[in-house]
C-alpha cells in the first residue's frame, strides 16, 4: 500500500486525474496478467 501511495503521489504531480485513472486501470490489468501467469506456472 505504501509503494502505491508513493507512486500515486509522484504521478499525481506530473499527470492529470484522468491520466492517473487510466494509468491505474492499465497497471491493474497488467498486474493481474502477471499474477495470473505466475499462478498458471
């Protein structure tokens, strides 16, 4: 949770809210993909 907050703050300073939301959604899908692959193995 701490790492996510740090990343959110760093990105928040450089990007707008809309871009942050898209980034979080994309990152979430990417993370799930890796997580699913790891489980598959």
